[in-house]
C-alpha cells in the first residue's frame, strides 16, 4: 500500500526548522494549485467536522423518500421499477388466507399463551396511544442525490460517509505514523540490538501478505470505526518505519545532535526535541500520502465485509452497495460517492505534491 | 399427465444394454455461487458438491422428475422395495446389467453394480475414520450396526464383518433391517449421499476420494479445479434411461464455473456465457415484473421474454428463523418476563418489510415450523406474531423493562440490558442487520452484533455463547419430522440450535415419531407448534421462492423440489 | 558478493521464523475451527473429536507448531482441510492464472509508466506535464472497485467489447480473449501512481549536481537523460518493482473475483473463509520467501546498476 514513500530524502544542510516551515508556507501561497487544493481539503475537513458534531448528515438513517428515487435532475432517467412495500406483502398474505379457508385458520389460542392477558393489555395500551402513522415519505423526486435502497437520502449519507472516511483516513494515518515513527526513531537512533529486533519485526510484517494480516485482524475485532482504524494502522505502519529509521540514522551523526549530546540532553530529548523537528516535513508528506491511501483502502475493506457497522456509514460502505445497485440501474449512489471521493483524493494528492515542493529544502 | 407418467415408469423399467445417447458436442454451462468441496458422497454435505454427486452416483431410489408433489420411484432397483409388515425390513432388488463408469481401477473390465456396493456405501457413513456429515441419518438406525461401530473405536470400520441390518443377500438383493420403523427411510435413501460406490475404487483412491468419484450415474467427473471449475462428461456406461421417448442424458458435457460475485454471475447469463442461472437478489427486479398486488405472481421482463428466456420457479423446502438461545440468562428461560422479552423483539421486527425489500417479494412469511411442500405442513396455522412495535413496547413496560436515563431499557431488576446478535459479514447480511437494528431501536433495547464466519459462530453456539442467530434449515427429506426435530431437547446444541427444552414438546414429538403422515400426526404437530409460538424460541422468518432462468435453446428445463440439478434431462438445441 | 548473499540468506531464517510464529498465533487465535465445517449440519461430539484428531487439532500447540516447522523445512504442506486436495497441487494450479494476468500487467505498466514518466519529467513544468499529472491524479482518485464494477458493466455488458468473464486452458485464448479487460482495468489502477512515482524519481535525479556538470560539459540533453538520469533513477524503480513482485503471486483479488480468473488471490480468501489452515500456511510461507528473495535481488541489482552502493 505504501511502497511509494519518498525514500529520496532531503539532504539539507540543516537550516533552522522554523524558517523551513515559513519558507514552505510562502512557497505554498505562491502555488495557486496547491492553495486551491488546500482550500478544497479544508472544506472537506469542515464538512467532516460538521458530520462528527451532528450538524450535517445526522439524519442519514431516516427513510425520507421512496427507495431508489433518482436524483432530482435525473428524475426521468431512473429505471421504472415498482418498489414493493410491507403493505403489499401483508395484503397478498391476507388475500392468500381468504382464498384458502379462512374458517380453518388456527394459531395459538388464548389458553395456550402464558402471556395472553399481558398481550391483550399491551395491545390495548398501544391502541390508546397515537396510532402509528406510516405517513408517505415527504419528498419524492426532490432529493439532489436521490435515495438509496431504503429510501435514505444519498446526500446525507455522503456527508456522513465523508465524515467517517476522513476520520478513518486521518486517524488511521496518524496511528500508523505514530507506530512507524516511534519504532523507526528507536531503531535508527539506537541501532544495534534495538535495530536488529525492530528490523526483524519489520521484515516479518512486510513478509506476511497484507491481505492475510487484514483478514486475521478483522476476524478478532468487532465492526466499527475503531476497528477499521486499528486494522489499517497495523497493516500500514511499515513505510513510515523505514523512512524514519533511515532519517534518524542519518541525523544522529550530525553535529547538532552531537552538540546536544555534549550539553547533556537525554536520549529522549535528542530523539524527539532535536531530530524529530528536522524530519517533520517528510512526515507531513508521508501523512498526506497515507491518508489518501487509507481512504481508498477503506473502500476495499468495506467491500470485503470488514467495514463499519450498520449504525455508521462510510464511502466504502456505500461503494460496497454499488454492484447490486448498478445491476438494477441505480447509479446515483456510486456516482455521488465516486465524485466526492475523487474530489477529495485529487485535492489531497495535489496538496501533497505542493507540500513536497514547498518543503523541499533544495528547491530555491 | 398421470397416464404419461405411468408410461414413463414402464419404459424406464425396461433396461437394455447401455447405449451412449448423449451428444458430446452439446455443452451445458452453469455456475455455482459458492465453491464446492469435493465429491465423496460420505465426506461432503454442501449443496454444491451434492449437485455434482447427484450426477455421478446412483442412489437406490430417486424422485420422479415430473410428479408433484415429489414422488419416490425406483432408480437402480427393479421396483420399490418390499417392506415387512412391521416396517423394519426393506428388501431391494437391483436391476442387473448396470455398470460403473470406466476407470483404471477396474483394469479394463466392466464392473457391474451389486447389492454389496450399496451395503458398502451405507456402512461408510458409519465409519469413524470418515466422519460422514450424514452420520446423523444412519446412527443407530440399522440392526447390529452399533456393535460394529463400537468395535471400530477410533479406527476404520471392519467392512467384512457381517451386519444384520445391512446385508447383501445375493448379487442383486439388498436387505436393510431397521431398529425401528421409519416412514422417511426411502426418502433418506434417495439422497445423493447414499449413492453406490465401488469399494475397489474407494480403496484405490483412499487418500483422495474427493477428487475421484467413480459411480454409475449419468455423468463422470472429467476435470476438477477446486473452487473454479468442474467439468462433467456423459458416462458411456450409463444404463438406458428413457423419458418421453428420449434416451438420457442428452447433453454430453456439463461445465460448472464458480462465480461468487453477483454482478458477473448475472451479466454472464445475460450475455449467454451461461445457459442456466438463478437470479441474484440484486437482479430480481431487473429480470422480473413483480405484481405488487401479488408479489409471487411474476413474469419475465419483456426484454428477456422477447429473447425466449424461460422462467421456472420453485418454493424451497426450507424455513428461515432467528433463534434465541434458550439457555442464555438474558434472552432464554421460560419465565414470563423472558417470554415477554422474546415476544416483544419478534413483534418489533418488520418482517413484511424485509420480504418486500430484501426478498423483493419472493418469499412467503413462515407461520409453521414445517414449510409448505413438506408432509405435515398446516397452511391454516398462523404462528407468527403480528408486527406491532407499539404493543411490543407496552408489553416490555408491563414486565418492568424500564427505559433508563440513557434512553435504553434495563432488565426488570435494573441491570443494563444489551443483546448480542450473531451475524456474518456479507452485504446481504448487512441489509438484514439494518432491519434488526431498526427493530431494537424501536424497542429502545441496545443491540450489538457479533461478527464471525459460519463455523466460528456454530462453534460458539455449541458452546452456548450466542444469544441470537439467524439460520435456515432446508429439508433433507420432505417430511415434517426433519423440521420438528429442530426443537427436540435431545438435539439441543446440535440441530436444535436454540437449545429449546420443553417436556411437553418432547412428549408430543416422541409420540409423533410412531405415526405416519396423517391427521393424527398433524394434530400433534399443531400442538407442538402452539408450544413454539407460546414460548418463542424462534422468530419465524420466511420461505424463499427461487426463480431460475434458461435461454431459449435449453430444452426440458424444469425445476424439481428435491433434486439439486436436472442436467440429465436437459437438451440443448441451438 | 558471495559472502554477502550467504549472509543475507542466513538472515532470512529468523525472519521466516517470525513469519511462522505470527501466522501460527494469528490463526490459532482467529482462524476458526475447520472441524465445524467438515462435520456437517448435525453431528455428535464424538464425530467432532474424531475430526479434530484427524486434523491434528487435538495436539498441543507446541506440537502443532513443530509440525508446521517440519512442513516448512520440507515445503510439503500436506492436504487441504477443506477439499482434501494436496496443497502443492492447488497452488500449482493457481499460480499460472495469477501470473498470466499479473506478468503482462507488470510489463505493460512498467514500460508505459517509465516512458511516460521520463517524457513528462523531461518537459517538466510544461502543459503536457501538467495535463498528464492531472490525469494521473484524477485517475488515482477513483477506487479500484469502481473501475472494476463499472468497467465490467459498461465495457463488457453494455458495449459488448469484451467477454464478461471466463478462463480457458489455453494460454493464447486467455491472453487475447479473457485477459484484455481485466488487464486494462488493472492498468488504469496501477499506471497512474507508477507514472507519478517514476516522474518524481526522474525529477529528483535531474536536480542533482552531476546533471548540471554534464550539461556544463556540453553533453546533449538526450545523452544526459538516457545515460545519467535514467541510470540513477532506475534504482528506486527497481526497488519498487522488486517490492511489488511478491504481490504478483497473490494476484489482484478483486480482478480475479469479478473476472473468474482462478488465481491465488481468490484462493486466499476462500481458504480463510473455510479455515483451511494448510493452504493459508503454504501461501504465506511462499509469499514471505518470495518477498525476502526479491528484496535480496533488488539489493544485488542495485549494486549492478550503481557500483557506488556498498553492500553491507
């Protein structure tokens, strides 16, 4: 998944880290594409935030329209299939019974039922309260993105899916980076035994096919966002590890680190206060690469049945419904997700490119 | 119709020397959507392997292709067996001149089918080293077999030591003696698992009997790529079998592909890469015009009808149900408040909606433990509770399942209430789970899902670790006993997955075993169903109606309620 | 060099051991109990015990691990627990189709992506470069799943340009009839990231001092590009190529499932689904071995391309 890491690390003559960031920001501001991409990504993050806070897309589980209503603009392009309802099934059953011999209909009688009295009371109580109004769903044919097989608003689903997928992508990447950076730092900084052990660990993980790890991890954990994040982090930390190990190896021999050693800085301080800031720009690039990869990874995971549970939705979960829908001619859910995902991923990739250029110390 | 059938029977009974009827240039292309496992009748039990086994091996008796309801007819025997007055001794007379398919183990000799082959095949299901998945059908059934099994211990069965209950009297006569009368015995013997095998073939291929099926059936296994492709070829040694004046089988080669995804399966059929196919759930509405007034009244979409595609339908002999683990401290037990909890969950589940949305109307609600088409079914019995979430909530209120501060119900003693439902991970299971979530939400009961593969969940259930799980049971043979035993206490933890234990039910079940299908037994079954409805170990699901399609050039296309496949009857005229 | 190879081979032993340990722990923990599949829908505790005994599941874990070690040493993984076919035969029949799809995909993808990447790197910053980069970025942003679903639906079904799915015994038929669509879809998925990655490699190299020196010497741009930049930029190309080779054995799971290609990817999924531990063990060990060997090969190729690289 993460083969394409920028192994060709910058060989900077160690400028002060702040100036690199400032310089980077200046360069990024001049890069119109990069800036536009940044805005798009920011917009998505805002949307996702709104999703997490319940400000948008929180009604995605509500059945607001008839199943599989086409988007408003394409009202006449949807297939003209008649969707069955529960009432149809009930009516057909009634019909079936009456054509048979209604008088012969039997079942459990009151004396057979230990709960007979309670059932009668409960039914009476239920009848007293407001009659269950199964009102016809309000908007028909006015949904911007149409509705899914259960009559849920695809737009709401996409917003909620954006929230989930971004959360999964960002936190998965963050966690993977955390694992990779800590292990990589230990390995590169201390070398010797620690390095041997961690390198062994690394080669074991990279030698076992991703898919097996994935299937195995998913099998033990329950379904949910946390599981997806864990599974992703556990299978994609290796790229960062490799990168950080190389960087820490390189940097620990540099004068500034040796100087820190001379003034008595602890190992931890040297690793994380001195070296780490000098490699953060690489981590940033790595982070955005990973996020993009994980957002796409989630789609495949969901398709294989390892996605989020029924009370959550994600782009992957929505795409997993796509083959069945496409067969029936319901293309809009797939289109909506693909469009959204494509926009975000493209923006993210372009931002990554711009960041890489902006933060490359060699580019003048 | 009746006349024709008798004529058919008469002609089938006439045997002549085997004659190759099949046209080797005709290829029938079909697909399975689940990978098969192997073709040793005593080792596998999945439907897909069974479909192949059915075509390679010959059971003693089989089903009439055309008769409905399904009717057992002689297959390799001259007539149906003579049964002793007490219903325990069955004597079968084999047709002479039936030969196994040619195989190197026979060293070029023609190998005739004998009664000993059937005796051997049946004994294999008892062999402790084989672990037949069908052993539950034969265990304790034959006189003297238990001592033989015990003598074997963990080792192989001694096939040479005589068993009173499974005896070849002479070359063509097989005598089976049961420990007690059983009205379903012939239907059990009609299962593909009890087809004749040649002992020398089994022994020669001992290490890999799954890949080397040698039988007397209409087809032989030509090629097998596990999980991807199975090729059958007409068996030139097949006995003469005639239907409507045509010698069977007609098609020389059957190619089975394994296609697990719905989209390619359906598109492959539409694009004529397959000749016969079921309709995947997603394509049902694309393929069929379903009448909302009566969803079972369907016809092909005009675009497909125009192509001459043929539609055949059959109601599966199955029930689907969501069971509660009756031994579980939360959902199990027979106390009133436990029954109320189960009842409320059943009442909150929008079954008709799932039939409309998930089954696309292609199922009927289940109202009796025995499905339609199986002896003992009572169409007038309405066992399922009415969908009424409001009353369900009121019922829970009455029994003290109070709504707590967090908006979720607690147990009557104030402890938190959370129910776990076992489920697989497929897309269709997710669709069901959405409805279950909806049902539990409407009851304000917390629901969690336990995801797992089928074998893991089965293991967990046997260890009494599940609370709820959805299962389907398909008929092994079309008799009510096969279904009513699903709640018999002696099968608890096994076929009785709900671990339902009810003394009165057991008493009625044991009484029903002694009766033949008829009004008296039906009365007992009704009484048992009332117990099930009252105690609610199951939430009744539905019975599916399957649609199969064939292209216009496929002739004699017809589904059978019990036979897995009808390939031997099919012809292709392009 | 020889000593280096020997040492690297020796270092594979602990890694392989780690892989075995990880696999063993994972699948004893989560792999599921196959005896519950084999036993059928209704069975006794005795039957279950018998099956567990025959599969060796009733032995202690250390004993089972020892059996695993023996299997790895002899590379004989016995028979599948599900179909009872020899594991070696199953894998042998699966590897062909996987490679039939993966090798052409790798070659075409490599060739196209290196050429396109070199061209756009050469004209860095031009309109062509921007358009190609944009197309690649856009192409990368769509899920592989969408390409496959939509590609099969429209290209094969609606337009009828390709068969929906299928596989034959003849390599030629597979190559000209069944492979093209999955190959095309696979390329769409893999080409874009490759072009982007290789482009950045080339650009990286072009920024080095030696290129400037070469220019200053008056060498033609062509010579610089082909003799200097290409040669050095090939190092990361080779690395990424070698790293991706082991995955060829696993194949493209989704492509195989949708296009009926009887390859390795689907086999893994089915084996996990059926708790078919012998098959899982065999595939994992072979993939692990391949990964390690190709890594070594990558390092050796490194050395051959760039003599400055020190093999440690």
